[in-house]
C-alpha cells in the first residue's frame, strides 16, 4: 500500500529552466509534507516542507504547492542549476506519529 | 557531515549470517529511526526508538530487531540474512516530534548479502 507516490522516476531539465517534481498521496490524514534531496553515497537531506493547512511554501529557489482536493503536491525549482541534480523524495507525516512515509523518488538531471 | 553517524558504511556477508548496524544520533536528538531502501524502492520505515524505548514499528521483519542504548546510540540487528535483505539501511534522528523539519539522516550502511 503505497500511500505516497512519485510516478515519474526521472526528469531532465535544462539549466535555468523550471523543474517541477510531482507527488500524489492517498491518505488525507497527513500532517506535514516534506521534500528530501539525496546525492549518491549520502543520506537524504531535508529541503522544504509544507503544513497540511497551507497551500504554498517558498524558500529561495524552492517552492512547494499543496492541492488538498487533488491530494497532490509539487516542488518547483526555479531556476534549476546543475547542482540540483539528485534524487528527490516526497514524504509525509501522518497525524500523531513521528514516522515519515516516503515516495519512491524522482531522479532530476539538470544539464547545461 | 549531518551529525548522524552510521557504521559500517559497507558490509558484505553470506546468506544465513547475522549482522549488526550501528547508529549514533545527532547530539541532543532523542529519537532514532531506521529505514531500508531496496533497489528502486523508496525508503521503508522499519522502527523508531525514543529515549531508549520503542515508539513505532513499521515493516520490520521478525528476523530484524533493534534497540536504543542509554547513551542513545542504536543498533539494528539483522539475522538469518537472505539475498533480498541486500539494501541501503539508513538511520535518522530528531529532537522529539518530527514536525515540519523531518529528521536528519546518516549516510547509510550498504548491506550486500551473497
């Protein structure tokens, strides 16, 4: 039962353009949604999050949008840079728990 | 350096064997989480400890067990290993509740069962 889904295993974007990574979820009982970034041979690192009561959160080049009616969130990276090339995981925290439920990840490649 | 230390980084062992993975959480963090990442899979939650006590359990096999010691480091024990147990095992830690900042992950232990 995959409660958090990332249907695109990979995405290739030109430097300077916008990268949009998508995530769908099936459970309405999530408190927070988070995005993690992972480089090879390293653990995932926290990038940005959004509360379930909000619909947008922005931090520099990164913006996360939450569409509760569609059970969909997206991460926008503008402008994309080669250093953004990594695997991006969407995750969600169920209410009253500490665990994170992760999607399967999307590999982003930003080319010059 | 995230502050979460996992040892060893790599481990190769044979089927049927038992291994122990170790995790030292970030200073001040009371919660430790273990996750498994198999090939092309997301991170699967295994188990959480908070200040020495088990707080939540996920998809952890009966052959696997974990504990958190008084100094807050944690060990994940995997026994009767099978080929399918080959994966990256991540430890993460947090101060208390997860909240909007998630956890801090270590760099993982890559387990290969041959």
